[in-house]
C-alpha cells in the first residue's frame, strides 16, 4: 500500500473520529443541561446558600465562612492533615494579622 493512501486513510479516520467526538459532546451537553436545571430547582427548593467545595475541614468546606485558626486546627505549627488544605487556603481577610 502506498504511503499516500495510508496518510489519506489516517486523515479520513481522524476526521470521522473528530466529528463523532463533537456529536458526542453535543449530546452529553444536552443531558447535562437537563440535570443542571434539576439541580438548580433542588437548590432553590432547599434554600441552599453556597457551594461546598470539599467535605473535609471546616475551612475548606466554605472558604468565606472560615475562622482564623481553622487552617492550623490546633496551633500554628501543626501539620496540615487534609489534602484539600494544601489547595484551598482561608480567605485573605482571615489570614491578615490584626
């Protein structure tokens, strides 16, 4: 088989794959929009206020409601034992020294 035919076959296969991925993304988005509408209605009916980022420490559950010493749990030199604590810090206004 000539290399040019191999290249054309590969290109055609890649284009078909790309188009099928685009169609799949469109169908997934349509289903996700319906789910998002259901979740939005649930949040409104339960009167939930804010997003819960993680389920671990209280300062990573909701950064705007963190208290001053929650990031250290017991004292400022204790080690962080929650993985999300290394990714989500308390809000800047809570880290300022007064």
